[in-house]
C-alpha cells in the first residue's frame, strides 16, 4: 500500500519522488528524451513544472521575442540616440530625464523609474 505524500520540510531543497509507471510509458519517455537529446530527469522536471503552472492557472512561459542585445549593440544604439541606457533598453516613465534622486541604503536611485545612479 503506498504511503501518504509528505510535504517537503525545506521547500528550497532538492527531493526525490518515486512513481510507478507502466514499462511502455518508460520506454516512450526514454525514446523521446534520446531523440530530443535531453536527460530524462530534466525532461520530467520540465513536464512537472509545466503541468503545475497550468494547474495553478498561471500562463505558460513566454517565448523570447528575439535575441538579447550584446553590450556592444546596446552602446551602438545609445550612441545613435535610438535608445536610452536602462535595464530593459526602453525609456521609463521619466523618459531618461534627470529627476530627483532618492537615497536608499547609501545608493542613489531615480525617484520616478527607480533606476540606480552610478
């Protein structure tokens, strides 16, 4: 008789889960992960994360819209005036204007967009 599941005492730790599955399903999983060239454990974890997100009503992880810019590309766009130097590369609510600075823990931040100075 299977034991009742017990919640993890330390949620940030790595734990093992044992599950009984039919042999044909194990073989299908092994064939698929071999074809995808991913470890079985990584594939199983990805499937559990996806199912958990969907079960909790969370949207699926978005696909990237394009590659991240390299530092050289960001500087080139900034030098051309096509973008501003901000974490996301787009103007914030202060639109790059120097606003009042706010001191937090010895560091200065823009009081509008919260980007750190210096």
